[in-house]
C-alpha cells in the first residue's frame, strides 16, 4: 500500500505569510494527489485535485504542485480563515490520507 | 446541488454493531462516475478512509477494517449504509459520508456534515 507523510506536522505563521506544506508518497502516484482543508466541527473541503487543479470556488491563493512522490500545497498569503488542518490524500490505489498539517496564526 | 446527510445512533455499546446511513439529495446515487464513501475522524488523529460502494453494489474496503465492515447501497431510496461490527472505544469519532468523483481524479468532492459516534457502555 502507498503510505503518505506530511511535513511539517504543524506550523505557525502570520497573516500575509507564504505557507508551504509538503506531502510525500512511499511510491510514485503520478498526479493522483488531492488536498483538503479541515476545520473543527466542519466537513473537510476539497481544495486541490490532480496535484495542481484548483477546485471550483476555492480562493486562488491556494495552489498545488508536484508529481511522482513529492507534492506541495502553497498558500500565497495566509488569511485568518485559513487556520485549519490540511490533509493530502492519494487516489492511486487503496486510498489513504496523510497525517495532516495543522496551520495556526503566530 | 448534491447534498449528503448522515444519520444513525450517536451512542453504540461496545462489541455491538455501528450502523449509519447516508441520504443523497439533489442528484442520483446511480450516476456512473461516482463512488459513495465513508471516512472517519478519530479524536487526536487524522482522517481515515473506511470504504466505498458503487451504485451497482460493488464495494471496496480499507484493509484494516475489512473484517468488520459492510457497506451497502439502496438505489431506490438514494441511500448507502455503513455497518461496523464488534466496535470498541477506538471506533469513537466523527463519521462522514462523501462522494468520490471519478471526474476529478477520484477526489472526495462533496461531504456530509458528519455525525459523532461514541462507543461506550
């Protein structure tokens, strides 16, 4: 099975900062990689699919890149409402989520 | 606008079976590009994929839960269901139903609001 790791596990940043989260797969998954935002008490929200395609309605400050085994989610200018846990998820074979990265304001 | 809504008991006795239903509104569960999924969020842990079903009744389960798991579909009522047997406190968490969309690299693009399930005597 493909295993997913994320780094960092948590980060603290200021409003307006550029934030980057990395997701790595234990074997190549092409571009079968999706990113979600999860806030407490809410359903997770799909941000990026196919590694770099922005889901409809998601602000353009979110972007994704990568292929193969290494992927990144970037928030170009962090906003207070972006405080959440972010998960990567592969859809290459048996599904799996990464362990998550918690983003909070400094 | 497709919407999903979970329903079921919020409290389950240890060793019993957890049963949840997801009702699909605003669209047909029988559309061929979607897989109807269950995902959970356990306290202090991340998201865990449980399994999914296709409208035909085909199912795909997480290897770690397969032994205890049954997911079924009811196309006439536009619903799908989860049954997890022999539950323990470790199964306590928020359970989500979600739509896996084959047109967006099999991402989970629509989610229910989630339902909290506590396993306790």
